[in-house]
């Protein structure tokens, strides 16, 4: 059976993380299925020569790309469609909720090894972090996401009803705090309706609130 949603994520993006927790809440309430897919900020910015894109910024994106490589190894190696989602939850919780970003940057290998062990994954998946053979699939997912939502967007990208006649994709929603319960369902229904409306292209305003990971 086809999933109800494709969710394209990079684990280091705080906005994608918040949106993903909203999606998880909705799916728990409605028994929806999500396919967790990859979009790499490291790949998206590989030609970025702007002054603000510092080596430190690039290194942070590579940390996320390493997490995606491990995620791809898990996708291939686990007989469980939800395994990539569990890996994303593990990485995102550590990075954003537990604020381990600097620890991860200081020792990515040790940090990822600890996450794998603590979350029930075989530590052999750590080898994927430096294995660029996984980049073929990650690039393909990244290109697919951009083909659906446009080349001038970031993360996350959501595709409602993938593979169906009503398939529709959006960048976002970018939200500062994940709604829960009835409010989460209301937002889902509104975003899904906008995404699937004929001719609907963009609805945007500048973000005014810092991310809240609680």
C-alpha cells in the first residue's frame, strides 16, 4: 500500500525536525503511513560560494549528510519500512532537543556510534558515514524532492498522496513549534488542502519566532 506522505528531511535542519514531529503526531492519530526520504543540504550547497557559507557551516551540513548515509544503509539493511524514521528520530532528538550539536561536530564518529547503539541499530552501520556509495541514492532523492517542489526551496519537502493522481508537494510548512492533538490535525488538513488545490503555488511570510523543540 502506498504511503500517505513522503517526507524529505536533512537531520541537521531544525525546521524540518519541528515539522516532522507534527507529522508524527498526526500519523499516530490517524494511522497514516510516512515514507522518510532524504534531501541533503550538503549536496544542495556544494556549489555555494557565498560569504555566509563558511567552512564551519559546510561542516555542519556534512554532519547531516553522514547521518543520511547511515540512514540509507539502514534503509537497505533493515526489514522494516519504519526504520529510517526511527533513525531520524534518534538523530533529531539528540541534535535539537538534547542540543548535542557541538558534541557531534567534535567527534562525529563516536557520536554516531553511540546513537546507533543506544537506539537498537547494529553499529556496523557506522561504516556508511564515510561511504560515498550511498550518495547515489541520496542525490536521487534530493533531485526528486526538488523536481516536485522546485529548485529554490529548502527542507523539509512534503509530498501528499505520493504516486496517486492527487499527488502534490510543498516546501514546508515551516513552523516554530509542533502543534499536537486537534491543532495538529487542523494544520494537516489545511496544508493538505492547499497542496492539492489546482493552481496553488506559494503562501509565505517571514519567520518571526525562534524554533521551539519542546
